C-alpha cells in the first residue's frame, strides 16, 4: 500500500532518483525545454520550481544552495543570470507541462516540460491578441443602433446625390430591351 508516501519513486533508488532529477533540472535550465515521460516531468516540476524561486534573489547563500541540488556550475550561472531576471515578477508557476502523446517503443505517456517565460510562440500569441470586453444587453444594443443608423443613412444619401449630379449629364437612357440585348452579348463573349 502507498499510505503516506508522497514521493514518486520512479522505479529508482534514492541516490539514482536525486541524480536523475538534478541532471534533468540542469538540462531544463540550459535548454529551456525537454521531452520526458509525464511522471518524470511532474517530479521535475516539484524539484525545479523551488530552485527557480531562489534564483530571484542572487545571494551567495542561494547560489550555494542551488549548486548543492544541481551540481552544475553552468546551469547555476544560467539560472541566476538569465532565468532569474526573466521570472523576477512571476509569483510562481515557472514551468509548463504539455502532453505529446505516447512513445512508440513502450507506449509510455510523453510530455514536454518547458520554462513558461521562454516560449516565444505563446508570448507573441498573447501580445498580438488583445482581450476585448464585450457585453450583450438588450437595452444597449437597440439604443446604440437606432442612434447610429440615421447618421449613416444621411451620410450615404448626401454622397449618392453628389455622385448622381456629377455623372447625370453623361448618362444616357437605356431601354429594358437594349439592356437585355447587352447582357446576352456579354454571356456569348464568355
């Protein structure tokens, strides 16, 4: 039974699990996204988010604590210089897990885990699309359209009269019979 067991052991010993999570966290920090199984991605999220929170304040104590977890100087440097500055205003939720389907060999459920602030596709998508607030009410829509319609009609009428006055001297009267003959000749040309 699994009573009171809150850690997913991932089928590994404690030392192997810690080393694997440290390596995966270093890779995530360096490359900003990695592909792994869903279970490992969920465990990695629990492992790496407190480290990212520590990277917001670049003190010697925080750097040494993070280095004790990761064991990789390059990853620690990247975390405190690049990632820490970018997530400074975010209150949490630094990673995103996107399921990608099942692996071909053993049908394991796969996922991509990525740092949220480093995905250019989603950032560009959000900034291009502004949220428009629209409310639909029966009173507002009829009153607004009733006011707008007469103004538009007056503008169209004035423009139409001006066009007719300019074109009127050059327009010749065409009888309905002549109009029908013109249509048939146009159809024959096509």
